[in-house]
C-alpha cells in the first residue's frame, strides 16, 4: 500500500515501544496504595493520560496531587524496562526530524525516558501530556502535533494502538489512521498492521507492506 502524506504522528506506548511490563509494575504498586478495587489493567484505559486516570479513580479529590505525583514517580522509575517494538528503530532513524513526531499521553520526562530506553530518537516536536489541556480521546495531542510540524492534520498519518488514541486521531481529522498490533483491531483505524516492520516514508510517500497488514 502507498499513501501520500506530509507528516507522521506516532503514539509511543504500544506503537513504538513496549512499556507494558513497566506499566504493570508501576500501576500495580500505585493501585495497592491508592485504589485497590480499581481494574487499572483494563485495555479500555490504554492511551489515556495518567493524570486523567488518577482523577477518575481516587476516592477523594484532596488526594489528587499526592496520587498523581506517586504514579509519575513509579512510572519514571520503571521506564528503563521499555524496549522498542518491531520496525520502530529502522523507521524512525530513516526519516528527518521535521516530518514526524510523537504524541504521547505520558508526561514529558516519562515520554523522553521511554524513547531513550528503547534506543529511539526523541523528536524535537515531541507532544506530551504536559503540552495539552485535554488528553486522548480528545483530538488535542494530534492537532498540536500537526501544528508543530507545520502541516494540516488532513495531510498527516497517525499510528495508534489504543481505542482512545484512534478516536483522538479521527476527531483531529487526520488523513489516515494506522492501527498497530492486534489490539488495534478493536479501534476504528483505517487499516491495521502487526508492527512497523517494512514501513518506509520519504517525506511524500508512505509505503506499508501488504504482508504486514492485519486489516
């Protein structure tokens, strides 16, 4: 498949990097301390900002700052366990800075740490939870990502694995939403691929091998 585009916008966790083990460690500890009855590992929670989940789950608003600081601390401590997913290293090292970025629901320190732990470049136009008023599933992260690259959202492609992220991309009006991994089959992504293996982008043409497509 070939698709004409100006820029690429990537989610991070589940698309570029595997941080699931790190997240299990951090959120498991956090839940034991602040919300022992919460099903924090529900896939429906994927792709959302930690601060939004904390606000939803804590019993008392007075605990928000303490609980939010704690999950930020725990996730930062476990960031070293992050590894790159298939095709991510080759793809990101093959494209220049000004035509791609990452739009992650992680805070800035955590987003950078996970990319670096996985051996991936940190884009100069990185968009994190700290940069938007509303996180995914709202369109704000992808609208800001396109703006920072200087492109219309309709000229951009988003790579996502989570329902909330795909919804954010669609509401942002991007030209194409590529779901990544089998989990993305549950999203409304336009197409779904196993991973980023074999995908190339020259600043104009995005090539996706048919053999890598799940849908």
